């Protein structure tokens, strides 16, 4: 892993973070490179050994899933972080979401989706010697931090590990997330990820006279 100085952003001097229990290893569930960039660099700057756990069976279609995953792998390789691919468990995700197809964003379907992803993350952590897990999901202003932390803490407790509820948005974290995304030229997805969020985003676009989402063409600049 590179030195702390490698991750300075302009005049910003990164503080040294302390994980729960002063753990020096963290299993970080990552949803996508734009959300992960700031979190990954903050952990690297604190010399916390971090492995990325990519388990996002909600992402639809598979081409979108593979693109988001490849961008995350690219940044993990740049920072020298291990990348754990939990594969595309899409059938189980649809089974979990059954009956909640018309739930709104941040509703019951999102809770079930977070639960599923955190449960797998916590199980992997327990089985592979990680005492602490966290996630990049909470850095996005589109997400409900309390909802995410509740799902993370619930899954972690069941597996006997700790969930780090650090607010990655604070002290300019959200702004640095955008700065890093532009610096790295990450793929800029325009919907949360699942088929239902894509449907709803396109419905809103139609109502407001905007064109449908074209996947795979927009990048941060």
C-alpha cells in the first residue's frame, strides 16, 4: 500500500482514522468506484489494511454490473488493495426483492437489499479473520445514512464482527468523492443500480422531458 503522502488532495491533510477496537484490517463493502474512491484513500492514508468486498447482485443489467466492478478493480489495483469478487448472485437478489418491486427509493426494498449485501460481507469477514466491516454506500447523499448503518450493524452483530459507522460524508468527504471521481475519470452511473431504480429514473425523465438513460457512456470529467 502506498504512503500517506500519496493520497493528499490539494492542500487537504488527511487525519489518521481509527477503526473500532483499533483494528488494523477492515473489510470494506464497495458499491462502486465513485463512492469508494474517497473511502479507500482515507483508509490507505491511515495505514489501515483494507480489502474490498464487491457483492452487489442488485446491479442491473449485467453489463452495468461488470462496468462498475471493473472501475472498482482499477482503483483497488492503483492503491494496492485486495479485491474480493463475490460474483453476480442476481437470482437470489430478485427472490429477496420479490413483492417489493414498487417500493420507493429508501423504502423496504432498499433495506432488504442492504441487508443481503451486508450479511454476505459480514459472513466473509467472520470466516476470513476480519474483525471490522464498513461500506462505501453511506457516502452518497442519495442514501439514508441511518438506514445503511442499521443494516450494517444488524448483519455485523449476527456474524460476531463490528460495523464501522464512520460518516464518510463529513469534513468534506462528499466533495473529495467528486474530486477523486473526476481525477480518475470514473464511470458515472445515473441510477442506483437495480432494475427498479432504472425503471423509476426513466419514468421521471420521461415526465420531465429528458431522454432515457444511456448506460456506459458518461464519465466524470
